[in-house]
């Protein structure tokens, strides 16, 4: 039973990591756009979301 649960967790984690990478790419593109527009508020918000995504990605990699 433990092997089955670990297998399911690993599969879910791998799927979530793929989604996180796409979200990271999107946020980086948004940050780049904010930098080009010199929009300080948008840059702060993007950096905050990027930090949350990075933390989640780090938890999944452990």
C-alpha cells in the first residue's frame, strides 16, 4: 500500500512540476513586460508570485 501511495504522490508531483514550470515562464514574460513598461507595481507583484512558485517548486523537488 505504501508503494502505491508513493507512486501516486510522485506522479502528481511530476505533473505539478510541469505546470509550475509553465507558470514560471509566464510570470517571467510578464515581469519582462513590466520592466519594459517601467511599471514598478507590476514588477513587485510578478516578483512576489515568482517567489511563491519557486518555493513550491523547491518543496516538490525534495
